[in-house]
C-alpha cells in the first residue's frame, strides 16, 4: 500500500508544475488585423487598427486581462523603447481584454503609471481577437513582430509576469531591429 501511495504521489508531481501557457500568434506567423477602443492620446474613444497602420515596421503588442504593477513595468519599458527608437517607426500598444472597456479607468491607470508613448485601449471581448487564439489562462500575452511576422511570443498566467520576465521581454525588443535591417 505504501508503495502504491508513493507511486501515485510521484506520478502526480508533474501535474503540479504548470506547463508554460501558449497564447497568441505563433513565431513566424503573420498577426491579423484587429481594432480596439483607444483610451489614451489623440485617438481616445476611437476604434483603431494599429496592425493595419504598422505594415512592416517593428511592433510590440501586449494583450492583458488585468492591470498590474508588473504590466505597468513592462509598458513603461516599452514606452522608453518607443522614445529611443522613434525614427525606426517602432510602435507599442496594450489592449486590455474585457467585456466592457472603461476608457476613463484605462486612461487614468496609464497616466498614473507615467505611460506616454504606448497607446492603451480595450477590446470588448474577454477572449480577445479570434484570429489571435489567446489562451484563456494567459493574463498577459506579448507579441513582437516586424515585416508582418512574429519574432517573439511571450505568455504569462496571473502572477507569472515578474521583474525577471519583464526584463526578458524587453531584452527581446532589439531582435525586431536586427530583422528590420535584413
């Protein structure tokens, strides 16, 4: 009986360690167009498709379900990159996935975080744009793409976006410019 219990315990351990969540457009694939309601900047209140506008330019898209401090750190890091790489056409934005977008709340949150260049808005469907196949367990999905191809894809469950993970994502941004030059 003891061996049976130990066997069951060891067999069950791998189930406790969560596999990485897979979410969003795969590396090498083309991200599809989608529009969302902008909460910040001159386009506030408008439906916008930045994917359509970006074309081949370097881009970072963040899909988020909840507004957290780690998310704010990621967006302020991307904000700094957009300022530094303005001449390259690099653009970054965050789309909150929600049943009903509260543009005033999103705008206030972005302002409180000091986010200036990264557009923040809402997509009024908690599942996100259908073509992106965002995993329901992914609290944050980050797609980096250039020349209409995803170069890096990151996905994090609630609580998994740590300072180390934010740094990992930000360290991947220069890959966009290596690919843009080729």
